[in-house]
């Protein structure tokens, strides 16, 4: 067995983890936090994402092995479970320390809502009709992780929480689409699997558009020309997501998600 950096990053689901971390980093940059606080918030979220990714691969190793997943280093034997468990413990300790360093309110929200929701998904909620709930809670809590940080904590606005929660549910729906067959073979029946691939794609697109609309209209003040332009692009991509063929709908939905993140940052200024 090996334990190279590339295998560890793969087992950590580094792509989604970096995406979530980027959302927090952008929000922290626009919230006018002190540099040290912004770094602590962002690094704490990254450490939490590492624990969720490694926890997922440790718990799913048997299931991944059963369906022949060659992209899972723990399941293939490329990565030792002991090494992953050790890295998870170190990342967990770092997550707690960094989260609380940003302020106890921000830290508790991140640990008890964000990180806990991710591990609740791994531990069983992903196979139930409530598979969307951890994503809604975790993503919806991200704005509070930022606004409650530092010496002047403040509750996030409702529209930011709503947009982030919608983005999180859509991310869950989209994330399951490539693994429908493997999940069905091992008895995972989350909400997307019960809806079917077609309905899941439609619902994910609707949620992404709704999150975009909330970010543009819900924010105080008059929406800027840039915000309306971004929303126009969201609508164009939504049409492609609903009518396109092949991989085009999935890529269009990912494009909407990226625009949603940009909108959250734009209107938060």
C-alpha cells in the first residue's frame, strides 16, 4: 500500500472540498474581516472538508470495492485505511482549533452544523429520502461561519442563507448523477435516486436558478448591472441544462453553480 499525496488528496474528495473552501474564502474577503480571522475561517473550513472526504472514503471502502471503483484509493488498496484515519484525526484537530480561533460563535456553527452535517451524511443520511438535508444545513450555515467570525459577530441576512442552502441541495443532486448505477447496485437510495436522473437534473437546475434569483433580488439596494448580467447568463445556462444532450446539461449546471458563487460575492459587497 502507498500513501502518496496524490492518493490522499483523491481520498479527501479534494475537488468539492476546494469548491466549498473557495465559497467561504470569497465570502470572507467580501465581509471585511481581519486578515488573520479570514485565514482562520477559510483554513478551518478546508480542514473540515478534509475530514468529511476522508471519512466518506473510509466508510464506503467496502461498497466502493464491491462495484469496482478504481478512483477510490482506499478501496483499491493503494492507500492504507490507518494512514487515512490518522490524517482525518489530524485534520479534525486542526479544524477545531482554527474554527474556534475565528471566534467561538463562528466555530460552533461550523463544527456543529457544517462539519457535523457532512459526517451525518456519510454515516447514513445519504441513503435516505433526507439525503439533501445535510447539504442544505452545511451550505446554509457557511454565511454564518463568516459573519459570526471576528470581534463584531453578526447574523447573516436571510437571502444569503437561503441562496447558500439552495446551492447546497443542488450540489448534492448534481453530485449523485455520475454515480447512479453504482449507488443502485449497493442499495443507496437517497432523494435523487428516488426521483430518477431526469427529475433530479430538472430540480437541481430549478434550485440553482432560484438561488441566483434570491441572491440578486433579496440583497438590499438596487441590483447592479453586473448582477443582472450574471442572472441572464444563469437563465441561458438553465435552458441548456434542461434541453441539452450528453454532458452539456451537467456542465451547464456546474456553470450556474459557479455563477451563483460569484453572485453571492458580488451582492455581499
